[in-house]
C-alpha cells in the first residue's frame, strides 16, 4: 500500500478586510505580512505535478488548508486541490480550519467543501470518521476547537478514543491508520508550548497503547519527521507539515511517501528544490 501524506497547505487567499472578525484580523495580517512569501504559487503547482506523477493508493491531507477559516479560503482550497481530490483522498481539519466558531456553526465549511473526502461517520455526536475503501482502514480525528488569540492547542476527548476502540473491536479491525492534526510527540528542539500542543497527548498515547495504529499521521508543526515505534510509543508517527512552504532554517518542510507491506514500513521524504520536488533524506528518530 502506497500513501502520499501532505499537510498544512495554508493556501494564500485574499479576503475582504471588512469581512474579518475578531482574531481573524491578527491571523490574517500575521500571515500576509510575515508568512505569505514562504508559500509561493509555483511550489504548490510543483507539488500537484509531483503527486499526479506518482502511482499511489491513498492521499492523506492532515489539515490546515486555510489560514483564518474564512469561507472564501475553503472555496479557493477546493478549486486548487480539485486535480488530486478523488476516491483515494482522506482529509481531516486542522486548527486553522477551525479558527473561528463561524467556520463550524451554523454551517461547517470543511464539511461543505470537502465532505466527500472525510470518510464515513462512526459517531453522530463526535467527530470520528473512517475510510474503509482502502487496503488498511483509516480513522480520522478532529483535535481542534475555536480558541482565543494566540492559542493553537488541541485535545481529543476520551469518548472519541473509547468509540474508536468500540468500532475497531466490533468490526474485528486490528490494523488501522490514524490521522489527526496535532502531534503526539516532538523531536528535541522542536517542542511545543502549552498554547500550541495537544494538551492531553500523554493520556492519548497511554490509551492508544491498548489498540495502537500502524501509523499516526499529523501536521501542525512545520518541520518534517518520521518517528519509529518503541516501547514508550508503540506506533510510527509521521509529520508532513508544511508541504507547500519553502524550506528555510530549522523548517524542514516537504511531504512523505510511505510504502506499507506486511513486513516493513518504508518512508521517503520529498523536499522542494530548484522549482521541483526531489527525494531527500528522511528525518528519522
């Protein structure tokens, strides 16, 4: 099974200033003044061309396709991603896609524009999705919630984990992939503050040991890595953020292609260089 994993696309989108509300102002101007130049259009076009040239079984997009969750951002993201959106695609939202409560209520924009790629609902009350039309079932969690200015933290409710395990047991599923936006682990030097990380991740890791996924896919922290399983965390962790950002300094951005077979996991990293994506060293821990 071959998987392409991309994340944190943060498509640059102009929105009317008068339509911005509350923390949208700070988020929008922070992006436009400080981060926008790191996301050139030609980089995304190169990413599209690369993905379209690869034979794969599953495309995972682990959130943050927008910046301030304005509806115009979702509309443009759908248009830009359209060439690679198909029955092989599985998506979950990121914290920037849940930036404002108005992006969820009265209408969920992520669902409106990408609903057909979010998998089937397992739980009607909590965000818990599954894609079964793949060689290995894929579970999707939503760790995000609208929060105050400067807060990008996340959490997973215990009920979501409990209901995930109930579904897996009921359907005799022992092997599965798990996709969620926030990291469960960070390399030394790339730690997250309490305002940026999944606030209950130690509990989540402890519970996941009961029925661990083969791989936990995420984004959020804009530097790629692949963590191999060990006794403390008995599953692989892969971060492909930010796939549309120019690599710079400590930000080792790009995406991963993962080959899964019964015996091993092969992870290959791709990074943008000289107008194209090329294979490069995988950052392993």
